[in-house]
């Protein structure tokens, strides 16, 4: 149970606690692995008096840690501490451990690994991060007694430390686990630690300790293999996670578990999804277990992987293996059912991709980078808000934006960052998360919490983007990423400037909502729109781009008297392309609303369900259980940036629309889809043929068939 820090101890938190680390040489003469790659065990015995009222543990282990009290793991949370820019902010956790302790002698043990804090990989500058240092720990146990007295146990040099069983651990690459070093019972009172060394007081990571709320990372599903051949286990779906095994091998036997997305002609292949990682590491997307000679149970604790297949080399007989799906334990608040099973499979793939790519923060992919690419999260924003309760998760991540933002207002393309991404991989289409997440969150919740939390940072960013504009046009960073035809990508100046406009419009609306001056934002938006129209709308040079029309319609950039004409031209581009999409991630984000708002939902349905490349259905037909990074299925097979299709299911097939004017219910009719049912929080829309049943937990504007009326919470029947 995670507690609210300030309600417990106020300003006294960690008042006398010290950051501690293990004392070690670079190498042990009897080890082939450098000591800085090993996991670390910390332990301490402590005494509690009788009449215990409450015992609270506050703890921060960098990079990741797992904690045991009297032999029991105190939480099922994984991969704590959350990733932040540790020299600016460090998040700690607070747990009620009253049920784990007793009067008299007790013991605590903490197993700590490198995580993102001590990362040697140079690809994204992690190896030169300003905070990078040996794993460390700070903790405080505060015991309150019935007589109002208290004891406080803090981290200091009295804590003992030793190397743990992970002789190598890296958050992206994997673990090497030597079961002979697991130190069973190290968190029990009677454990003999005479051979262990006293810990050393060490540097703080530099950041302010924060007890803010976060969504814990947990095992959300356990999956048994659905197939096996020649040492390769098929778990049936692509996930973020790990294996969990039980086996008995002779002492010293090395069992290797390799994680893969692809089996091609019975040959496993990870070259396409690991292409950025070319450095000499002891493992590459693998776990290696060195058996103890006894029964060994193993699941990695300091890394996670993206995979569907696991190849096991040198396994002992009768090994038991399952896969565990690991992600942030986001509450599901939406559902989608449909008579078209292809659409249901696309929905499932969208949800699984989103969950696989939210492990503490939104990432691009779970197997290769595990980076917080902001553009990916922006493209999946709307469907994420429909499927999940996102307030706490987004607030934590937006806090990372505030930390990463430079004084000029500039943002990196990945958040959090060790220093990479400020001068490549950003731009308005990525940066606009800082504006559009608070705005879209308000539309869904009617809460201004994130707007108030981010206002100063949003204003600062708008100042930066204005400084990068030339006569209200913006052209830098990434554009319509991963298009079907790279040689036919919509010019970035068109899409960049559209985000500049969308941000200005959102700022005007949010300023009005919060009682701030909004006139400057309205004037800015007007000037951007006029210049965009002047430069692009009157020039048929861009009329071959689906993204161009989708961009102008979705963002309200075209003049009103041109919208129908341009929607018709967009629909014809899709039809003339044999009902295929021809967009990257931005055009895909926009095309569903652009066509649906003008009555072209049947065109979209044919586009989505088209069995041939490029399409969503083509991915499913080819065995995908998550969404791909590219339409041709090259590179990653578990990205979420093309997931706007799932928002289309909710917003148009189900008709649940959150607008500036409130909730609107307005489902569309697809002649080949007999049945649709969507739910979101307390809202249900169920269509059978042309009969629509609506259940509301809040007032809504109904726009169904001939009905256009405001209704209160209740159940209603309508006909399309």
C-alpha cells in the first residue's frame, strides 16, 4: 500500500538518512564480470518495541530496487525507482510495512540494480549522464507506538552490503544471474552477515527527493506457451515483460533465454529490432542463468524485454516456463466490442501496444530503445484517454517535461533524457505533448489540474516555438514520420505549422478556462492560420498528399467554404489508392476525424480492413498482435504511434465524443458492421443495426438520426 508522504511525516523525511553504497574494487580476482555491473544487496537488523501502532518505510533505490522485510517482499511493484532526470528530481516510495514487522528483532534487505541510473550504453548518452554513478540507497523506517513514542531507523554506515546474484544487469540488454550468489535469507534476522562489509556514505544523485504519486509497474498477466519447436517457445502475443522459470540444473550450467519478435522460416531474428544497439555487451536482449545445482526459480528484476518468442539454450530437463506481461498498471476504463472480428483484433493490438509501451512512462518500443519519444505518445493520446485512467501517469510524465525543459523553453524529443534529443528528434509534432496532453485531459475529465500544473512550462514552450518561427511558419524537427512512401512524405513545414496553430488554439481555450488573459493566443492562432492558408491551401502542389488534406481539415486550418471540397478530395485519394492509407504517423492521426466528420466513414472502414499492404488488417493477417513501427512491418512490431484507429472506434463507431462544449453521443452507421458496443467510465453506447441504446452517467448532447437534444444521466433508445 503506497501512502501519501506529507500526511505521515511532513518535513522530517530523510532528515538523518544518508545515501549509501557498497565499497568495492573494480574487479574481484575470482570474477569474470566487473563489479560495477553487478547487483548489490543491502541489509540491516532493527529492533522494535512492543505496542506497535504503525511502521512506515520510505525508500529510494537507484536505479531499481526490490525490498524485503523479514523474508517477505513488501510489494508487487517492479522496476522502482521511476526513471527521472536524477540530478534534478528523484522519486521515492512510501509503504506501510506494519503487517511485515513484529515487536523485537526485525530485518530489512534491499536488492539494487543499475536501472536507468547507472547505464553504460552510449546510444542515447546514458553513459555520460551527469548523474551516472554506482547504485545507491536511501531509506527511513519510522515506527510509531501506541504511547505516542517513535523510533526512526535510517540508512547509514551501519548497513551491511554485498554483491547480489545478478553479476550483470542492464535495463535494455538483460541480466546474467548466478543462482549460487542469491544469499537466501539475507532479509531475515538470523542471517550471518559477518563476511559482509559496512556500507559507505556516498553522493546524493543531486535531485530533489519527491514523494509524488506514480502508477506502479506490475505483472498484469501471466502467459503460458502456445507453441514450442527446437528450443523456441511461442507465447502467442507480443508483450513487454520477462520470463519466469523453475528448473534444476547441475551447478555451473548456463541456461540462456533470448527474447525475439520474429520467427522467419523457423529461424529467429532480432536484427530488425535491435539495430541501434551495436555495442559490446555481455548479453543482448537476453537473460542468462547460471544454475546452483539446486532447484532455481528466476525472473529478471532489473530489466524487461519486448518479445513474443523466447529461445532457450542448454535448458535442463523438466524446466517450467511462463511469460509475464509487465507494464504500468493503468486502470482500464474503456472497452470495444464489434461484430467485425478484424476490428476487435485491431483494438486488442492497439491496447496491447499501448500497455507494452507504458512501463513507468510512455515509450516507443519495449525491446530496442525503451525511450520516452514524445511524438509517439502524442499520436496515441486520444485513444489512451479512452482506454485508461491516465491522470496520475500523465502528471508524472509531464513533470519530467518541466525538468527537461531548457530555460529557452526548448524540449528534447525523448522525456526523460540523459541529454539526448534536444537538437535532433524533436520539433512541434513531438513537443506539443506539453500543450495537448493537458488540454485533451481537460476535455475528458473537466479537470484543470494538469493545465494549472503545466501552465508556466507551456507558456515558456510557446515562447520558444515563436522564436523558431519565420513569419508564423515553423519547419524543424521530425515530420510525418514512417510514411508509406518516404519519397512522398508531406513537407514538414505543413505539419509543423499545423501543430503551432493547434497549440495556440489550445492555449487560448485553456487560458479562458483558468481565468487568464487569452487574447494574445487567439491573435497568434489567427495569424498562423492566415499564413498557412496563404502558403499552402491555395497551392495544388500539395494535393497529392493525404496528410495535407487530413492536416488542414482536422486542425481547422482550411476556410469553412473549402472543407467539404477538400474532404471529398481526401476521400478520393484514398479510393484511387485502392482504399489504402498513404500517410505517416501524423497523417494517420488526423485522417480518421477528417473523413468521419464529413461522412466518409465507409471509406475509412474499407481502408482499415483492406487485406493488402499497407493497412491495419494486413498487419493482423500477417500475425501481428501489436501495432508495427512501419507499414511494411520492418523494424519494430510493437509500437503504439499508429493507434489513432482505436480512437476512431470509440469516437465514431461508438460515437463517444468529448468536445469543448461537453459530451456528445453521435455514432456512425457502417452497413457491414451489424453490432458495435463501446463503454467508457459510466457511458455505454450499443448499436444493433440502426437501433442505438445509450446509457449515460453524465449529461450529453445526443446527435443520433433525427435526434439533436440534451439529455440527463439515464438509459435511452434511439434509431439512426
